C-alpha cells in the first residue's frame, strides 16, 4: 500500500502581471474579438485577443492576462475593439485587474 503525500510549491516569484476585463458597448458586451497589445517599460510588446475558446469542447477565462517580469507598469495598452474603435491607455500599474470600457 502506497503512502499518501501532499506536495506544496513554495517557490517565490517577484514577477509582475496585469489582467484586463473588457466591457464592450457597441458590438458585444464581452468584447469577444478585441485585440490587445501591451508594451512594457523596455519597449517589448505582447499580444492577446479576447476569446473564450481554448480548443475542442474547452473554454478559458476571457480576461487577457500578461506577465510583465520585473516591470511595475504597462507603458502602453492598445485595444482594437470589434467595432473598429482604437483605444490607447498609458502608464497602468501592475498586479491588478483593470476594467476597460469601450469608448
């Protein structure tokens, strides 16, 4: 008979992150299809699209999540909404969920 064990990951992580909850006002309320471009303080860019699909018969959190490494702010966020509207936000703090409403 094998013993039961509980494993616990206790590694530290000093990296930063940011998540965006988008609210559409023109095409669809969940902002499905909105494209995001995050630029960090070093000029590097990351991209994501608002979606709930993650493969056949699966789903994911529709809130785009970005790892920022050591950086404590998003230098620039560019959102291209499904309606065609382009929105740019700057200097957003890390380690929180930002709610963005389509203008």
